[in-house]
C-alpha cells in the first residue's frame, strides 16, 4: 500500500523539526517546505538599515531546516510567498493601524498563507495528501456531527488554536497537527532523541517583519507621524503631546513620555480624527473594562447549528492569546456577526483584535472585535 505523502512546513525551529520526525515514525512519506514570507532586503531599502537582515534571520532558519532535513533524510523544498504576504497580510496590518485598531497578523498569515497558498502549492505542485505544521493544536473528525474540529493542544500554555481560528473545513481536512498530544518539554526531549540541530534553538517571538526592534519606529516607516495632544480623560487637562494616535494601544503604559506625574497613566481611548490620545490614571481602570462587544467577519469552523440550536448560546471566549477563558453569552445577529456579553467584566478588550470562541476543547472559530461596550 502506497504511503500517504505529507508536506511539513519547516521553519527551522524545533517544533516543525519534531513534527516532521513524528510523522516519519508514524509511517508517512514526509517532505519539508520552507517558505519565505518577508523580504529583508526590502527593509534595507526602506529603512536604510544594513543590519535589518540580522533582525529577521531567515537564511539561518533555512540552513537549520536544511540540517534537520538532512538528518531525517527527507527532501526540503523552498518557496517565496513574499508578494502574497504583502498583499494579504501586511497591507491589511498597516490599514488597520491607520484606523487606530490593533490587528493580529499571525491569524491572517495562517488564513491566507500557510493554510491557503502553502496548502494549495503542496497539493498541486508536490502531490501531497496532507500538509502538517508545528502548531500546538489538533484536528479530529467528529463522526457523530460529521465535521472536522479544531481542538486545543494538551499543553495549555503553548496552545495555538487562537491563531488558527480562521481555518475552514477544507483546510482542516487536509491538515495534520502532530504536536497536539505533547508538552513543550517533551518536544525538546524528542528533538534531542532524534539528534536534531534545533533541539536547543530558542523559540521565535513576535512578528518576523518587526523582529526585536522598536515597534513604533517600525510603524513610522509606513505610517507618517500625526502629532496631537495627550489628554487626561477625567479632567480634560492636556498632559503632553504624542507622535501619532495609531502607534498606541488601549491599556498601554510605557512610552507615553508623561514624566513628572505623581501617578502613572495608561491609554484609555483613542480619537483618530481629532488626533487625541486620552489617558487615565492607573488607579482608575474603569476605562479598560467592558461587558459587551460586537464581533464581525466571524468564521465558524464548523456549522454552528451542529453544536447549538437557536440564535443564543453560551460558551467560552478568548480576546487575546493566552488569556484565561471568559464565559460569554452569544447572540447571533447574522451568519458572520455576533454580539458577545461577558458574564463578568473583562479588561482590555481591544478593537481590531480577534475574539475566539470555544466549546470546552473545541475551537468554534473567530472574528474581529469591531466595537467594545456597544
């Protein structure tokens, strides 16, 4: 019987390296595919920074992926999705920041690049039966409901279903997540067992196109400064000036440059049109708390009618990665628009970020937080 062929997205990190090794042990025919989504040379031109390539070391990652592929004796392919990433992820990222919202590019990358462009390339050009990624998540087929389900990883701290909330039935049907039953420490141990060069490699953090450098300085290269006043939301006192409302996020405390104040402040509200950044003293967090939000462009991974009857139901939600589950009541306004009411007030629910719903271990899907305290 012919082995099923799996194309593993190999990033040069320990997780994708071990994912490939596990699939080999499970009897699949495995090949790797390294994708490059960001052009560091483009940043050199824009920023005039010769050190830019060191901030996002894609070539070193590729060399690491090559070393792992050689050790596992599998083929490693390489492809660029730079134009696609720019069109589908980065431009949206910038447009949302210009509106004063806080988008999540990792969710967009999964939706448009890894589980769309990558998946289609693997199926059509590399004759794959499945693709696999080193995400901490799982996929299973629910026989009773006749639907594919995205489920949480055993390692709660590493679970990445939040970032996968825009996946569809078509995507899940062709995807394997071999790391779902493992703790991170077990993955490190397996990497050493397989003698992989990535066994002790540090996990990547943040967004590749931003890397370790100052976030605001990066945005300034794409969104011009628009100075305005920083105002105390309670007293209307002008406390200082900012360089652009879009550079700040709700709840932000650092980088406000409000020295000399008796008490620290945080960002309470943003007025893009008037270019006003409203702040509040840290002793009053009332502006960070909300009890409702409107969520648009919601993607239900499975037909929601298979889980609930009617237009109202209760489940769990996350409004940011690694946030503890929040109990919510869901009101379905239409197929892709929801009103969420929290059973207890929640801190720092932010417009532009993703609200992701869960029914215990099953991720139901996610959508964009459009309005808070509606």
